[in-house]
C-alpha cells in the first residue's frame, strides 16, 4: 500500500522559512516524480514544482521560482519542500506522485494528507 | 490557461441515489486529459478518475467518468456513506495544468 506521510502543521512569521517533509512507503521512491501543490483557503489547487528523486533535479512553477526548494533524500525515502514565506502563503501544502514529460504534468496518483502552514505576524 | 468550472458548488443527495457532478473547461481539454479527485477532511486526496473515464486504483465501479472537449461528468451511482466528500476536477492536457474549485457532495 502506497503511503505518503507529511510533517505536521506550522505557524510561521512572514519572511521566515518553512520546511515540510513527505515520507513515502509502498513503492520505490526513486521511480516516480514527487510533486508539491498548494491550496490556499478558498482557492484552487496550484502546482508548485517537482523533484525527480532518481537524480535530485527539480522544476518549479514560475510563481514559486526563486523562493521554493524541493529536494529528495533517497536514504530516507523522503521529499522536502522549503519555502520563504509571505503573508499570502497561508495554505495547505500537499505532496503527490505523478508523471512528468515534455513540460507536461500528468494526474496525481497518490497524495499526502496535507500540511497546514499559517503565516502570521 | 484553461479555467475549469465545477457545478454545482454543493450537491445534496440521499444515500443510495445517483450523483452527477459537472466540470466545464474554458477551452478544449487536450486528448481527454481530465482527472477527478476525492477529498475528505483530514485525509489525503484520492485519485478517482483519469483520462476522463478510467478509474483509479481500487475505485469501485459505481464511479464513472465521461465527457470530452469542454464538458466532463463524474457520476456516482448508488451513493455510499463514504462517498460524501469534496470532488475536484483537474486538466493536465495543457500547461499549466489547472484545477476546478470543487463540488461538495453532502448527505441529504
């Protein structure tokens, strides 16, 4: 059974950094891309970026480029999303597996349970 | 970008009845690349349908997807108590991939 377990809720100040983890089990971690998505209150899901655990390479959505870093630790079967926060980043963050090819993201097969990040001064 | 509009926003249906959820795209969705996800509070979203009509892993056959072009439908026949949730559509045929705003399926 595939499981993706995310780290717990965080409360942070604007300008600080948050790092969320996503530990996977039930499949070979390096076999699939690992994505991160954001869902702000009342907003739609938005794709943030991905990491290819097999080689550590990452790709980011333009809106998050420069302030998000997505990494993978194959020794721990864990992916991380680190972001420098603004007051607009209060949201739930999800990891998910899914294919990626020729600039296209595909559907997301499995998801983590979500991590709520609250940004408040 | 392609905007997905789901309707209705909330759907109240009795257990055992049929539910029909709609997802309309602002432009044609390339090659029927549309997925549906189920989200329950505190749980991970679950892939229900991909490719407009293919069920995800372990999804019961009371779930069915249909549609092409700009109009897509998720139908749940014979609603079970565990089916009440929020459902999201997602197009992945054109970059950037985009999501609908969700339909809440609640018990009547």
